[in-house]
C-alpha cells in the first residue's frame, strides 16, 4: 500500500510536535523524567521520519514490536517519577525488567505464548499508567484539568498498540489497509494530546 | 493561431535554457550545502546583518553551483554511461560542453569574486572549497582512487566553515569541528549512494569503496564516520552554546543516524541502506537549523 501525501503530512506534523516536546516541552523537569520523555518522544520522532522515508510497510518489521514498547515504557516512567515518588524505584525496576523480557522473548526462539504474554503485560501496565495516572491526578485536582489530556494520549497509544498487535498476530480487528490509513492520524492525535496535556499540566 | 512576437520567443528561449541549466546545478545538493553555509554564519550568533547574510547566500550559491556545473562538464562521459545520470542535459547533448563550461566558469568566478570582495579570508575559504571539489576531487582523484571521497568531503565542509569565517572573521575551532561534522557526514550519504548504484559506478569504471574494499568494509566505514560526524556536531553544538533542549533534539537525531548506520553493518539490506541515505540528509538539514537558532 502506497503512503499517501496526506499520511506523509500527518507523520511530518507528528514528528514536528515530538521534536517540539523534546526541545521545549519538557524544560525544567528533573533529570530522569527529562531523559524518559526524551527517549519516548525521540523514538516517536525518528520513527515518524522513517515512516515518511520508507512508507507504512516498515511497520511489518519485527523490530517495531520492541521499539513501540519503549515509547509507553519511557513515558510512563517519566509520569511515575514525577507524580508517584514512592514508586520510583519499583517502577524503574519494572521498566528495565519489562524491556529486557521483551527483548529476550523477541530475540530468542521461544515456543508457546510466552512472548505474547510478556508483551501484553508490559504494554498493558505501562499503557494503564499513562491512561490512569494523569486522569486520576486531574480528577483529584492535584494537577490542572488539562493534564487529563495525557491520559487521553495514553488511551490512544493503547488503541494504536492493539490495532498493530492484532494485525501482526494475523487476527486484525480492522482490515490492514484501514489500519494503515488511520494510523498516521492516530499518531498525530496521540502526540498532540500528549503535548497539550503536558503544556496544560 | 497567433504568431508569437520575437520578444516572446526570446523570453521563451531563455526560460528553456534556464530549465536545462537547473539539473546542472543539482538543486537539492546545492541547497543543502548552502544551508550548511548559512548555518555556519548564523551559528556565531553575531548581531544579524541581513545584507551580509544575503551576500553569503548569493556568493555560496554561485560558487557551489559553479563547481557543480564544472564537475558535470568534466564527468559528462561518465554520466552518459550511467543509468542514473544518462538523461542529464550534458550527457544527452541538450547542453553543449562549451556552453556548460562557460556557465560553470561564470558562476564560479562570480561566486568567488563576490566572496573575496566581502572578505578576503571568506573568499579564500570559498575558493578552497571550489578548488578541492573541481581540481583535487573531480579532475585529479575521482577516476583514480576511491579515497577521492575524502577530498570531496573536505570540499563539502568548506561552505559551513566559510559561513562561520564570515561571521567571526577567523578560522576557529568551532568552524573546524562543524566542517569535520560535514566531512564525516558525507560518507553516510555518498557511500550508501555508491552501494545503491554499485553497477552504475562499475560500468563507468569509477573506483568506489564498495568496489575496492567490498560492501562489509564500506558499511563499517559508514558506521564509523556517522559516529565521528555526530560527535563533532554535538561538541560544536555545546561549544556554540546551543540551548539544552535543542542539544537534546540533536542527540535524538544523532541517535537515529547511529542506529541506522549500525543497522547497515549488522542488518544490511537495500531498505536500511536507502533509509540511511535519506535520513542522513534530513539529519544534516535539521542539525543546521538547530545550530542556527
């Protein structure tokens, strides 16, 4: 499927938003959240540039599973480090162990459902953190209401992850062409809600 | 049907010539080199002078375009036998060699002349770029050794150095680092190109790294040069005093370059090669913008 000019434009806008977030949107935070958000948005930026260069077919590469896990892991680490100080060490351990587990189960020829279970657990927990933590904090009034947009971004990242995972598993929820057509818009919406949420926090 | 006036015919003829000349200056490559020159000037963050900036842009554009036309004039026999280039106006005879030589010389003389008039040191650096490119790289080494790329790289690093020299009035360490960044960035672009069009270069009997040392060594050279390019750009960025956020962004983009470079070594494929080739240009353009802010 050829990548349309509109898809390229949406990906370019996503890349620019991610670049803005890395350069300006996370100024003044502590070192670990800055590093975590830089990794998350940085991967998003480079991924969008590669999607523009190579087309959406590149999503079929096995590396995508590993790379796409780093985004929710790093973003959730940044959020936990900022807002759940007593969970910092535990969550950092989970992030490192989770990433390692995905790396190992994807790199080595594991039989059975272990690779899928590991992926679901790591993706699921980090996705829930991104969705729930900002939503709860905003609802409690601990942060400004706009921070809930980060939670919305978390929901969108989860949706994108689900669509891609089922597609790669051979049981697509939607037709492949439809998924590839809506993905750039989904990525842009996700990044825009993240950027707006952090700005309004 | 109305007959066109002699004036309209003359204008149409000029437009047709200009349309033929455009491929001779390789607009994308010239634009990227021009962008490095402007970034070199802006990286000094001296009080902005619109007129000087315009002068830098015009002189570099003329000199880079001139040297490109002269290269194409000399390499027209190679272009004619390569699939990728046989349709170029000089190779297929739409522009005569004498006309191209005249155009190349005029552009080069105007470019270097303007540069010397603006500042002798700036003019010297612009001239050095042209000299390395046309005389050392194209006339002397390109058909003899694959190492000619080094001199092509040195020449490619001159616009950014020239821009910096124009702003600071001297050749400083930052300028040399920026120049080095371009020099070592060039293999990520040119060597991936020579792997992609390996057969073309073979048929033209041009020695390249892949034909001399093999693909594996070429990929290792690409990875190594990407590391040095990214490091030079990073150190120059720190020395210039680029804001922390923009440095972070440079680090992210450099990481992308390094990952792709290593992918060409450990997971070589046509797709990875092509993505590195394209990404390298984006990387350079983005880095130039970040250095200028």
